[in-house]
């Protein structure tokens, strides 16, 4: 069959062969690009995590003895141990495993094997972010695993299915032209299995070169994607991503491409081989539909031509099913995504960039600060303030405490709405008549604290002397929403009121007597930023006298807890009990004289910080905003490509059906003309069919998008209407309408040029 039929058919029907090769090439390019992009995103995440936090798998915090170290080193799965000491003098060991697959089971067992002295504590910490990249999950994460791999598999399945439909449609273009030949082959003895085998051989012969070329082009696209990502990264001074490609990725990509081609060609070959010989010789005419719906509305609006067009599409609805689904999904996904990104961008602009525009221009974060660095930090603060273009600089730190308050301490305004209980689950724990309330602490440098007091009318009060201000407010989420928050006084403002501060929530409970503690089980701790729990020691309650009350917060780039008693303290006052709460990071909020001066200040700050040898992170408001804009544009482009691929599948199906059914439609329209339909009527029917095919997905998606916007817009509708993505949606809609129109124009020209006598000679009509 290959030598007698298939080989000659490929040589003599180059147009059909080229259409199949192009379809396979496009499919291979998409599959290769997606595989390569996902792989590079994965390796880039690993590289960034390793450069930031290290490649260790587990960490033991505590002073290890030589015997304990030997126990660790003699463990068969331990590759190496690296010892460190942080700025606070606390020792810890980073453990690297040969195979970290069972790290969450092996490290606790390793600790239990150690012969520790009485009272000795060893805390365990895991490099969870890195382990997650290797798909190694903690027992807690296994209950609710991250969806990254699930998302990748879903995207690949949808992509392969969509691309298989492209290849299948490419076979559909030549299907009807080959039915006559295949019918003759069957009539002379060719079995369905032989025909199926011959068609599969053709498909793989035509697909091998496009698959290899498509994989290479996909890799090139991945390189371009990485360069595009690096352009975005340059805006915010991020490290460039590096291109990497593993041979295993090549094998997986090739296997997916081959399976996709096989699935598509096998379906088409199976369908062709099942056609009866007589039916194939006669052109494969479909049986008439027994009952056709009536379309009175189209008949009234567009006459008999409108009804004929709709009935014709109804009889061929299975043929156009792929087009309808693909076009609807592409428009729906693209419109939903654009509306979502527009809403997200509007929210980000209003709730972050515009909200904090006057709160910061540059932000420095010093990591791992300790008491010995306070004097050095003061020198740095003065040096920053002496930069000519800097209008203001505030240094501050953050700490977290908790306090018990009695129900009698609540303000009259709060009790009037029903007290704390009616607010719902807001992070406040109730125990009888008492509440455990979060007490966030913001520690301002002394000069900034004095300025804060003066700006809020507390310059002549005891706040300046006491060094602490209580922000006495709580969000009334019953009578206001997050768009327009209304606050009530939290507690009664009485003179001399004392708060008993606790270091953490567990301070009020009896500590468990265990030999080690897994710091990763505390979901409120970010274990990958170096935060460590203290070794067990007696928790102390510290009493603090409230200096004064206010309802104003400092002008900083901070999102304050709306159901807490925020404390604003001076650095000098905080030193009296800083040992109990800690302060691992220090922040410097800098305001420039103008936006034009920000980059110049940033260069000077980089020089100062590098010269001082600080471990720091420097953020730029303008760069962050530009990065946000570029990131959204990049996501829009990527999503546009994916949706364009879906639209391409639908449009390919339209071309396949319109061009592939010309032979049957010539006979159909010949019958219409023979009973009085004019050539203008033929054109009107074809025009109506093109309009219905292209407009149906648009009309389906329009109300769904309106509902999506209604339920998603939580800001003002007028703000959304000003920036709603009308132009890209209009361009996509017009592209679909014009492309469908072109397909019907080409088909219509051939139909209108047909000889009515020749068409009516064949009795195999629909």
C-alpha cells in the first residue's frame, strides 16, 4: 500500500501534504515551547532559591556536641554538614542529603538517635521552598499539595488536545477528496486495516521532519521568552534568567509530539477506513437529517436565505462543533483574562501604588540586624538624610506581641454594635470574658517618632516622654466594607492603663516538654527568610503603660492589622524590652524631592550600602510600578498567544469544512438555483452562514463577561468603564469575523462558478 498508493499520493498531492506538515509543525512548535518554558521557569526558580537561601535541605538549630555531629555524619543519606553562627550568636548546622525524598521523616529520626543532655534543645527547620520545587512535600502540604504540577499537566493536556484537533482538521481538508480513491481500493480488496495502516504511514512520513523542526523552533521561542523576561527584570534590577535545556526535556517533547500526531491521525484514519465502499465511491454523502428545527426569527429578519443558512449549519453541526467550541473558549478565556487583569491592575494601582505613592519612594531592608549594629544603623540613617535629594528618611522595625484584654475594657462604641464577637473570625481568640488581641509594634527612630507625634497633635502630651503611642481603633466590618472602612475606638481611653504584653500566642499556655521542635509547623513564620524560633526558655509577661491614644498611623508602606492594638514606639523606649520580642529586620523608608531624583538617590544608596558591607534589599517605587506594568503586558501577550492558538484551531476547522465540502455544496446550491434562487441569494446564504458562525461565540461570551464584571468589580464601575479592554477584544472579534468571512468567500467563489448542469447530473445530493 505504501509503494503503490501512499508514496504516489504524497508526490502528486503536494498541497494536501503541505497543509498536514504545516499543522504538525505548528503543533510541535507550541508543545516544544511550552515544555522548554516550563522547564526553564522551574530551573530558574531553583537557582534563585539556592542563591538566596542556599541548597541545604534541613537545618538543626542549637549547639551540637561532637558526638551528635558524628551521629549526623555517619547517617548513610547525609552528604555533608555546614556549620554557621548567626548575628545573635546562635549556632546551626545546614544538612545536605544525597536523596532528600524522605527528609521530613529522616531528620526527626536522626534527632531522636542523638544522646542529648537534659534540657538541651534542637530545633528543626526545612528548606520548604526548595523541597517543594523538587515536589517533596511536608505531611501538612500533602493534605493540600501545591497545584503547580497539576496546573502544568492540565495545560499540557489541553494543549495536546487542541493541537491534535489542528492536525485532525488538516486531514479533514483532504478527506472528501480521497473518499473516491479509498472506495476504489476497498472495492478491489483493500481491507480497513490496510487502509488505516497506509494512512498512518503517510502521517508519520509527513510529520517526522516538521516535528524535529518544530522542536527546534520551540527552543528558539523559549530563548526569546527568556530574553523578554530579562528585559522586564532589568527594570527592577532582578538577576537575569539563564537558558537551560536538558536532553530529557527533548525526549519528553518528542514523545508528546509523536503521541499527539498519532492520536490525531489515528482518529482520522479510523474514520476514513470505516466508510463503506459504495458510499466512498459516491463521495461519502451524509444521510439527510430527519427533522430540522424552525428558525422563525431569522426568517423574519433575513428572509428565506437566513432560514436556509441556519438550517444548513444545523444539518452540519457536528462538522462545525470543533469550530464552535474552540472559538467560544478562545474568546471566553481571552475576555475573562483581560477583564481580570484590568480589574487586578486597577486594584493594584488604587490599593498600592496610588495609596502608598506619598508613603515611600525607596525602601531599604537590612537583614539580620542585632544590638551591635544599632550604632552603625544610626550612622547609616544620618548618611542617608544628608543626601541632598532626600526630603525625609524614617528608620523603623517591626515586632509582634499579644495581650489579654477584659470585656470591660472595650469601648462603648464597640459594645454598641455587639462587641468583638459580632465581627467574626478576625484573629482574636476568646477565652471566657477575655480576648487575646494581636499587638503589632512599629519601632520608629527617635526623630521620626517625634515628628509622628507632632503631625498628629501629640507634641505636648506625655507621648513624647513615654515613647509609646497606642493606635486605638478597630474596623467596623459590620457597617462598612473594605472599600470604605470605618473605624471605632477599640478600648476605653483611660489614663494610666497598662497592657501586659506576651511574646507570642503560646506564651499563655504551658510549653510542651519535647526534645526538639519543628519550626516549619508554625504557619505564621516564614522559615525561608531565616526566621528561627528561640530555644525554649521561660516566657515573661511585660507590662507597658499606655502613654497616649490616637487613631492615626504613621505614613509608612505598611498594611496594618485592622483588628489589633497597634503600638508605635520610639527606638529608645523599645530598647527596654527588645530582648523579649526581637527585631530581625530594619527598614529605611526614603522620600525623594521629586520622582526625577529617585534613580539618582538609588545609585548613591547602592554605593553607601555596598561600601558598608550591609546585607540589604533596595526597592524603588518607580521601578516596581514599571515592572508591574511590564509583567502584565507579558502575561497579556502569553495569554493572547494561548487564546490565539485556540482561535486558530476553530478557524482551521472552519476552513476545513468550507473548503472540504465544496463538492457537496455545489450540488446543494445547484438545487436551490434550479428552483429559482438567484446568485445574490446564494451569496446572502453564505454571508449569513459566516455571520452566524463568527457571531455565535461572541453572543455567548458577551452576557457571561457582563456577569463576570458585575460580580468581580469591587471598586467603582465608572473607574472600570474608563479602562475596560475594549480595543483588544474588538480586534480579536473582528479578526475572527474577517477570517471566517475569507473562508466563505473562497468557498463561495468556487460554488458560484460551478456549472449547474454538471452539478445536477450527479444524483448523490444532500
